[in-house]
C-alpha cells in the first residue's frame, strides 16, 4: 500500500502538473489497444488489418507523446512502483509455501508397471529423452502407440489382464484421459509422464513439463494422490470440456497443422454468432442462454484464469468449474477483455452441468481433442476416482496464486489478519 502511495506521489511531484494528462493518455492507449485487438479477432478484410495497425501504433504513439513532453522517465518510475505494489500484494496474500494442495501417501512400488508411449507426441519427446529405455530399466513394460488404429483403452485393459498393477501414459492430455478412465475403473495407480505438447494435466500435478524423465522417479520413490475425474456423456476428461467457439475451432481439420491461422479464420463468425449451434448451459440453478463459449473443467481454475490455460489450485474438491461467455456487442466484449466489467461472464461451480442445443450433435473439445457428441451433453464429476502415482519431489508443486483483494490486504497491513490458507 505504501508503494501505491509512492507511485501516486511520484506522478504528482515529478510530472510538472501533467499527472492527469499522463493518466488519460495511458487510459486512452489501453482502451484503443484492447478495442483494436477485439476487432482484429472479430472482423475480416481491411477492418481487421486496420485494427491490427491501431493496436500496434497505440502504445508507440503514447511513448512518443511522453518523450516529446520530457515525461517518459516519470511514466517508467510510476510503472515500476505500481508493478512492485502488485508484486508485494500478491506475496502478502499468497498461501503458506509449505501448504501442499493435496496430501499424498507413501506408495509401494509397482511390481508390473505398464506404460504406453506416443512417439509423435510433444514433437517426439519419447525418443528425444530416451523415455522407453529409461522406463524399461526401471522394470516397466512399454508399448508404443505407433499405429493409427490402435485402441489405447483396449491396450490398457489387455495389460491389466497380463497382471499390470500400474498404468502410465507418456503422451498428450487426450491419451492421458483415456487410460486414466481404465485405471479408475480398476482402481490401479496411474502414472503421468509429461511427454505431450501442453501438458496441462501434468502442470496441475506439479510435474516438470520440460524434462519428462523426472516423472519416471515415481516408479522408484513415489507417493499416491487421489484426485477427481470429469465425465462427459460417459467419457472421462482430466482437464476440461469446451463448447462453442473453442470447440468449433478445434474441430477444424486444419487446426492441428495451423492453430493460429485456423483460429483467426473462424473467430469472426463465432464471435458474431453466425456460426455454430444455439447453446444453453445449465449449471446447478444457473442457466446461460446462447453463450459464445462454455468451459467445464475438472475442478475450477484459478480465479484469474478464464480460458483454461492456467492452473487449478486443487484437483480434489469434487466440483466442476464453469466459465461461460455471452457478449452481445463489441463494446461489451472489449470491456470484458480489459476487465472493466463482468457483464456477459459467468463463473460458477456445480456437480452437474448440462448443455443443450438446437442441433442433435455438437462439437466438443475434450482435453484439446475434437469430438461430436449427441445433445443434451451431460458433465458430471467423480470425486476421488483416480489414484495418481507421483514422484516424491515435484519441481512444479506450489500453492495457488493469490487473488488481489483489498479487504484482507488492509487487514494484514494493520496487523489484524493472517495470510490466507491454501484453497
């Protein structure tokens, strides 16, 4: 809070009476940049590229204005003080570092671990890190998912029939979910090896996404953690299921080879509501009619993450997270993008989420994989359904990030409060 006061004092003291002007220039720059960014996504042709130019030139014009007035150094000082204030606030509100999100129990090493590895996943991580040889040296039976017609769930069931007492996957989140479903059905431990491209599931488990070899330590010295699984029309998901805009984009056959180009090409119709089914989402007592996008996650994401690209503080709360976006015009969308309001945004939790549509089938992105599902689509949670075998030491394990809130921050500042416990 002192840093906030210092930033304000610097703005008043050193701006030579131009403090209000500096603030107005900054606000106009932010509004223009965010609005131009939205129009770049939502429009086509000349307007799209004009908006891109405006988004790029806005900050540059602001800097030139500050330089011409001889006030750039003031802006930089104020920005640094404000950034330090935010850092200090988040540090003050962060849960205790030692507070483990989920408790694990010592695991007895598996006598017949079985691991399926996708050699194409993550740009060839299986071969690059020598995962097959390293897993076999630790006593694991390894099978490669190297054919287009292999049924990974049947492979896992066959392994169990041969006596496997642990199932593992080195691959993407979609493959992880398929084998996790079999592991949960037979209540055997499940091993996650971060050999995919994004590895969001591994991220939330605290695993090293850059070096998957560390995940194999769970075979030697591991702990068991019991977590939830999501279910959508009888299929398991470990991260999330997405409806509307994102699912429509993922369904495009060109998405895998050109994610950025496919997304930019599809967004105008999706944002204007001229493409896709008319959706209605029922989350507990809440009904969201005609959302452009709905994200249903296996346990809620951090409050600061509205796109399912960040972290979930816990995977054992026994609820589904729901984020739905329904904007009616460009002004509302731009305001939502730069957090000026929450109109059109629904964030809630539920144990059951039902999505209906005016079409018999709709595209759904399940852990990043595009599928067509019959409507209504029903999402449920299976609390504590899966036992995950994790290495004892996980470099990515950390408590949830802090959400800025003035009341607890003030309470801490005046000595009347304590840092919040882990969620």
